[in-house]
């Protein structure tokens, strides 16, 4: 659905995206993560043909965005950067005007979209009276006008209150489930990404530092919380005997394949290191992300 290969973009002397490869399969909700300035928005801008790469290949639906922009973006809807509306017009009139930029949209379709995003009853109100959350819903309605198969959302929860974030999450899940949309979601709200996405990529300083299924993050780390009399000494011992593959935050260890917590306890007790607590811990996206950023900053 989305394929970037060897994409590079520099603004002045500052590299924004460096040798980026990215693949978003059909039917997934795919999360694109990274700090501010990591290159996420630049990458999305290139997907939408609004930013020109210095080199590399950007394709949507197998079509080159650089040479076949109109055809490549025909089935794409997006919320990108700050949406601009005519504040002195109603939400519905804004949608009717925007539909002329893509393809004429029947009134029944406009009504359906308004209902999809939860603006029914407020569609005739002037946009200047809309709250931030309502403007976000209107932006999503605009993205749905061309009846897209691919939806690209750049920070859709930015600035929303907890209730608005909750509503946006359920709207995205409904669009994916009932309309079968492929969704690329760029967000710094890690808990939302964890609840929405099936696969993620992480960017840092313009480079991709991770890409893979979200469930492998939780399952592959084999993470254990350990409270020991001397944590640093315990880690040194266990690593020296290849019982663990690493440690984190002064309280977590990652077990080597095939190693159980009973082996860890036995070996530490044999070495005179007191064990106060040991328990398996499911890795969270937040923990994985922060550890990944810390590791990448040292490399």
C-alpha cells in the first residue's frame, strides 16, 4: 500500500530523512513513532507529494508519487499539519466546497460522512463555533470525502482532551473495521498507538531505528523485574554466564532463550546475592520506545 525505498531529504544542511525504507501492508493500522523532529512529518509530506525527496522512491498503490501524483493520491485521505477551514461557513458547507477539489460528492455521501465522524446535529453550525475536538472531526470528514482506501493521519489526537482522544480512537477502529481502510497513524501518544496499531516503525533523527509487529515487542523481550541485594552485581554475574541478554532501568533483566526465573533465583542465591522479588513483566510500548531511544542515542 505504501512503499518507501532509500528515501533521503535534506533541508539546507540538516538531514530530515536518511535512507528511509518503509512498507505498510494492505489492511493494517500502522504506527509511525518518533520525537518531534524525528522526520515523521517529512516522511508523510513526501507520501502526499507535498515534500520532494532528494533521492529514493515513494510509491502508493504501486504508483510513483513523484511522476504519477494524481493517480497515486486518488484513493488517499489525510489529516496533515493544521487543517484550514472557512470559519465563517458551516461545517457542511466546508465539506461541500472541499469535495470540489477531489470529486463531486453526492449529498447523501456528505451526510454519511458527517454521521461517521460524529458531527450530526452540528454540521450546520459555523466552524468558528467549533471546539478543537469538533475541528478534528471535521478534518477527518474532509479526509474521508474521496472514499479513500488509505488514510494517513498525522497526530490526529494532538491537543484533544481525554474524552476526545477516546472518541478518536474508537472512530479510527470503526473506520478500519467497517470500511476496511488501511491506516498510517503518526502519533506521540504511545498508549493510543499500543491500542490501535498492529505494526509500528520508529524514527530517530531522520533514521528508522525499528520496524516490526507490535505483538513481538511484548513477547520477544522476555522481560523480568528483579529486586536483588546488589542489582549491578547480579546483572554482571548473569550476563557472564549467558543467562540474560541485557538489563534496564536498574530493575529489569531480559532472560536468554530457554532460561526460567527459577534458574535466575538459584544462581543468584548460590552466589550469595539476596533476591527480594522476581516476576515476569510484559513489555509496554512506552518502555520499549524509551529503551530504544536511549540505546540509539549511545550508538
